[in-house]
């Protein structure tokens, strides 16, 4: 979720959680129940990540560069699902979305690929899906309604279930809004679920903060090693990984040589 706003040009059937899109300056945007931006796609580059926070969520590649199983809770316009599908060909992706209208709009207006052996869209509740004890290398959570984060996706139990679903060196990646009154509570719950192995990453535009929760300690990585990884990843994926490394130093314990995790 980002708090940009655009003019409305198309609206779905009215409801408490109406799903509609707008277009402005070559960018198509998804809204759910309000003018808050839930997802955006540049029409000329439909598989790119248009919003800064979605690009920042891919910072997990600094620590898990070759995920084979990716679970997404919350689909939106499918930006992350599309990017992972096209850029991570070895990964199998499951995206769980509770609102069937969102899935329909993402498929029709946001170039979401059809289901195949590498991408499966599940219409259902993300909390219930985790109850089935899935496993994943990376779990991406981006669950917002019209105004705020979905409460069920920020409970201590939900975070514990996410961490239990991670394989080996897996990561839980959550998009939070820094101005949310429950932001600190969410980070504390994440830290408890991950035994303190969490890192916060400001997401380029003031407000969104991506939190990385590690299933296993990355071993206090050296800044020099992170920067070297970032250069390689930036060349390969076209995302600002060097900025991600720089911004990790703004919100997390560290010294001149290492990130303390």
C-alpha cells in the first residue's frame, strides 16, 4: 500500500470493499474501497515494479538469492507475483488473495499470468492457508484493506505461523506503514517470532517500511559483502540493491564493518 492518489477512470460494482482502477500518465492503479493506492503498473512495462515499496520487498534477494518456493499473502495487482514469475524462473509461486474481485481485476487489467506449474493463485484466507502448514523459502505479506493493514495478518500467532513455514535460511518479508499506530507493536511481535532476527528497511518513499524476519541468522554480514552482492543483483534485476544496503544502516544496529543480525 502507498498513499499516492490518482483520478478515477473506472469503477467496479459499489460495495464496502469495491475494487476499481484508475489510469494517469501511463500508470494503471488498483484501489480497494478507497483512493489509497494498492498496486500500480506502468502500461509500457507491465512486468516491472512501479512502486518503491514493492522493489524494496525484493531486498530479500540479498540474503536468499535463489528461492525455490515463494508464498505471497495478498495479491493486489500482482506486481510482485509477476516480477518473481518472470525474473526468478526456478521459483514456484503461490499467491493467496481473500478477495475474488482483486484476482479478477489483476487478471484482466494488470497482466497477471495464468496459473501454471510455476504460479498458482489461491482465492482464500491467508491465515487459514498457513494453517495447512505450507513451506516456503520466502513469504511476502502485503495485506491492506481500504485504510490500514488487515488485523488478522499482524497478530503474534500469524507471525509465528509464518516463521514456522520457512525452510532453512528462509525469510518473512512484510510491508508495514510507519505511520500506523500499531507499527511498533507489529515489529515487536515479529522480533519475538523471529528470535530478534529482524531488520527494517525504509522503502524509498516516506511511510512504507519493509521488515525482514530471518528464519536463521545471516551471521552479521559485512557491509563490503552486502555491497558486492548488491552490485551483482542490481545489474541482473534492475532494482536499486545498493540503496537497499545503504538504507539498512539507517534503522538497524550496525558498526562500520557489519550489520548486526
